[in-house]
C-alpha cells in the first residue's frame, strides 16, 4: 500500500481524527519544527495501487468512478508529485492514454495530470534525486511518447509542461516534510530520458497542425540550448525535418523565427559535419531559397532584415558543402543577381524595383553576398553563372577612389569596408574569369588604383573592419588587398595577363612602391608593411621567372631592394611580425629575378650579396638552408662567385667551406646516418644510408617511379652541399679542421656513393623479381657493387690516416707547449736566483766584498796582458765605489719617498726625458755624480 502526502483540498476532519492516535514527534522541515499532529492534519493519504487497479478494468460502467478517482488524484497532488510516486503516477497516465482512443473523456484528466508535471517535483530525502533517477527519466521520456496520441489539447499541454521545466520558479509555500527539486534536475532528466528525440519525431506528427507545430518548435527551442539534446536532435534528423518546412504558411511569423533559432542552436552546439549534410538536399535548399527571396523582396522591418541575414548565413554554411545542389535549385543564380543588382543594371523582375538602404542590416547583407560568391566560385560549374551575372564588372566598380554612389550612398566607413571586401572577392573570382577580367581592362584599373594607394594625399581610412586591420589613417589596407589580387593573377602564369602587366610598367611601379614602404616603415604598422613588401617580391618573382628581358628590367634597382632586405637585423626573424616570410620572398626573388642575368649577378656580387647569403646560412636555421644552398649552386656558374665565397669569414674566423661541412654533419645527424665518434664511415657498403632508408623495404618499382635512393637526393641538403664544394674545388679549401677533412672525404665521394647505392637497389629488385641475368651482366653488376664498396673502404682508410696524423700532430703540439712552459719556468727560476743573489749582496757585507773581488778579478782578466806601444791608458774603475753594478752620471731612483715628490703637479726636467719613474713627478733636485772624471770622458 503506497501512501502519498500532499496538501489537502477540503476534507480535513477525517485526517484530524486519525491524527489523535499518533504519538507526537517533531519533524524539522525548511528550518521550521512541525509536530506530527500538524503534519497529519495537512496531508492526506491516497492508495495509488487501488487507482491503477481500477483503471485496468475495461468495464464502461466504471468510467465515471475512474474519472472521479483521477480528479481526486489531481486534487491531492496539486502542489507537485513526489519523486517516489512518479512510476505509479505514470502508470496511471499511461492507462489513461490507452483509454483516450475509445473514451475521449479521459483527455481532460490526462491533461490535468500532465499539467501537474510542470510543477517542481518533491523529495522527502536528499538522496531521492539519485534513488529515483531512472524512474524520473522514464517518466519524462514518456511525455514525448504521449505526443503520438492524436489529441491537440493533450499535445499542447505536454509542450506547455516541458516549457515549464525551463521557467518554473520555486514556490514560496512551505510543504512540511518535503523539499522542492530544482528545475535543473528536470532538465537533466529530460536529457537522460532522450526527450529531445521524441519531440523531433513529433514534428512530422504535427505537420498539418500549425498551433501544435509552433508549440513543438517552442519546446525544441528550449531543448536545443543543451549540447546533449542537440546531439540527440541531430541523430533524429532534426535539421532536415525543420528546414524542409521553413516556408510553410504561418500568418504569425513564429514558424520561421523558431525554426531558424533551433537550426542556429544545432549549428552552434553540435557537429557541423553532421548537420550540413542533412541540410544539403533539394527540399531544404528550395525552402531556404523561397524564404530568402520573400524576405529580400518584401521584408522591410528591422526584424525581417535580421532574419533575412540569418538565413543567408545559414545558406553560406550549406554552400561550403560541395555536394549541396545550390545550382540545381536555382539558388546560386538568385544569389549572384542579388549581389550585383546595385552595381550592374538588370531587367530581372526580382530586382527591378528593389533598393538597398544604408541601414546596418543591408550593409551586412552586402558583405554576406560578397562572401557567399567567394564560396560559390569554388565550384567550377558556377563560372558560367558568374559570367552571366557580370560579377567582375560589379566588383571592379569598387576598385577606384572613394566616391558617392548613385544608387546607394554608403557612409565613408561602409564604403571603405565594402571596397576592401570587393577587392578580396576579386582575388578569388578574377582568376576564374580571365576573359572578363581582361575585357574590363583589369590590369589597368588595378595598377591605377595601386598608384592611388601609393600616393600620399589627404585620404584616411577608418580601419574598423576585418579587412581594414592595420590600415587606420592610411591606405595600407587597400594596397594589401590590391597586391593580393595582382599576385593571384600573376601566378596563373597566363602569358596574356603577365605581358599586359609588364607593358604597363608594373615592374618599375612595384619597385618604387617597395622603396616607399621602406621609408614609411612604422612600428605600429610594421606587420602590414612587411606583408605588402613580401607580396611585391612574390609578384616580381612570378613575372621575371624564365624571362630574361624582364630580369633586365628588374636590374640594379631591384637588386638594391633585395640587398636592403637581406641586411635586416637577424634578431627580427624571431619577432613573429613577418620577417621570415619577407626573407623567403626575397630568396625566391633572387632565384627568379637575378640568377640568369649576368649584369644583375655581377652587381649582386659587387654589393657583397654572397656575403649576406652566407651570413643568413650561418644562422643555422633549417628552413632557409635548402633555398640558400640552391641559390649558391646556381651562382657558382658565375666564375666570380668562388672568390667571394672563399673570402667570406664568419664568427671566430669561420670560412664558407667549414660552414658547409658543418651543415653536412648536422644534416646527417638528423637523418640518422651511421658515423663513429670521429665522423668516419661505419658501413662501407652503404655509407650514405639514412635511418628512414633502413626502415623501408626494397620493392620493385616502375621505370618512371624514382626509388628511395633517388628521392633522397632532393629531400635533404647533402646534394647541394656537394655541388657547392664541387664548384669551389675540394682542394686548398681554407680554414678546415681535421674533423672537417674527415667529413670532406665523404662529401668528395658523394656521387660515387650515391651511384653505388642505386646499383644496390637494382640488385635487390632483381633478386625480388627472381630474374636471371646473363653471365656478362651478372659479372658487370657484381663488379660495380664491389667497386662501390671498395670506394667506401678506401675513404674509410683515408679517414683513419687523417685521424692518426692528426693524433700525432696533437702530440707534437702538446710536447711543444710543454717545452715552452718548461722554458718559462726555467727562466723564472733563474730570475729568482738572480734576485736572491742581489738581495744577499745588499744585506750581507761579506757577500758584497766577495762579489766585488770577483768583479775586479773579472775586469783584470779581461784586460790585455801586453799593452801596445804609444797607447793611452784610461782608468775604467771609479775609486771608492762600493757597488757591484755599473754606474753612470744619471741615477734612477725607484720608490722615492713622498716628501721628495712635491705633489702631482710638480714641474720637472727629468719627466721630459721619459725616464722610467714610479711614484709621481720628481722635484728639481740637484744630484752630484760621485767620482766625476777629470777629462770629461763619460763612464
């Protein structure tokens, strides 16, 4: 027996009578203490199982009794259903639903029960939400199944009930013994019970009932605010079912609004990859087309214009799907017409009397139409429609200086944004419509507009739009998009277009613009200026490649701008502003505009261009190495290049040859080539094999397919390093270490090793294909493979000799260094002994006398024994001298006492003689020489 407690309607005496036999106890609810007598006096028990049993009876005579029971049930639960009774309540509701078909009188009671589901559920315990999760989810899911009953009143009530899930406010009325469940719990249970799936299926059930359909769409609006529900709706094909009925009759206008809102929620909260295919069918696109045309031609209110733009954005998303039948349904033709009718006169009745205002919604519409043209032109079948719609002519109406339009007077900011958008659209459309582009004199218009962009006048743009980024207060934004258009046309490699450009002087004009950009470089606009410069160099590369005459036009003036970029501070390459892209464009320009024209090459060399290239190569940035080495290979065909390369010096005296060899070693390390610690060959049979080649298995390939060994030549820089060093010559390379010479042995034999590698592949393929060679071919093949291996052994032997020789040289250098150190120490010891002897003579009289006797003895022994006749004898010894060092007229005093100095500014004659004086300037002191000789002979 299940007993439910709810607020009583009127018959409370019976309840009060039963309460007397109950023992009093306090029950706290909502912070208030209620006694059991009070609680029993408010709530009334009801036997739900008895009602279920009664409803299961099929006796028609009991219908009135059944209806009365349901009315009492509704009256009993007027404050909401407890969670623990939901399973029985829905059992009762399902029994009522089964009787509706034969007994329509059950519609109202069922509606009354469903209405109570809009109230908050009640819980007796906090754990009830978890305990009765499954029952609650099943109960709410059952609401969706009840939509199958063909009763308008019941369906509307179900929809109202579900909408109340999202708008129910907690009642302020306290219900003793119960707490209200939050509305988010109902919403969560609706997700668990997959209510959204049932409601999507109800769209078809209400197809011909406008009121019911609007209520279902309102429910789907609320349900689609959840990611989980959106996923369920997408699986139930909600997008296609809703979109197909967008144009159904609806005087109220709610159908279109609610349907578009649901579609937007689906796009935002679920996967576009699943939704767009649902919408990419003929039925949906026809509905979108009719709705858009109707709103475009007849919508005048602010709401209609917003809705029109939303439909166009939705169409744009669908148009990105290549499988969407945009052309088949005629939508593409209408969109092109609507996009161009302002600029190109049309007699089509759809736009004959149509005008756009400068209102914000119409301005957004114009941008959206430009945007969808870019998307539509990706389908080449649209090209003829673009030609018929005169799209190029319409877009070129914006490629000119800002003027007031005759049809729509846009504001300055609006026209600026439309102008930029139109030029950006031309970049995508014009390459597909070359004939229309040339018939509109596209090159002339673009170059004239580019000249206006480069001219400094009083025009300043606002730079508020996406396309106007970085162009506030100048014309950089217009110049950027115009150059993009020009680049797109040049890289078509259409000879008619490029020849026309060159005849109109585009090369000199672009070089002039580049120079002006150098002078106008500003930190605030640095990124956009670098982008403009990069585009200019790419356009020049596209024009001059393979055309000697155009390279001549590029000339020294063009080489100067190349050299200017290459002299940029290398630290800026890491700034992220676009210097990397500019440098790539510069290197490409060297390849296309300078190489091949000897005058430009010589001028580049004279201006130390090779030095600049090697400076960039020395930065050791892999992204530049391949391109720079390719340029150097081509430059080496010029006989003047080798001298410049050999003359270059990097940091710490690094030479070009040493730099190239270091790049080779680094490349081999990254490729996983086997080398020992000294850089010697490990595998003489396959000395160039990379780790990738070892992982690949040899397989027979057609003759026109390059093998792995052949592809390896173009996939790394080793071949280019070999080519450059081959041009320089492998002998007499300056600045190489022993390690460099060891690596140079491998580089020198690169071509031989690569040929042997290819022959090994041929040998392996023959074995895999189980071919039998004739004896002579087999002998030749074996000889070639053995010769290749012998070359590897020879190089390895040569490397060993070099390493041994270097080891011996290192030992000799070490011995010389030790000998030098030993001599230094010996000299220091002698100096110390001399000083000790000097100090002994100074401090010990006996030592001094002994030294004096030795000195006199040495002097006497040095004299001649027999003096020649008539010879004049001069005394060389000063009498009474007590020193053992040579003396003269000048005495140098070291460490003179401060009292004799007279200060730092004292004048002295001795200071002018540049004598070795310590302790400051000397005073003028008269010094008397001891034992001055009488005859004036200096001693």
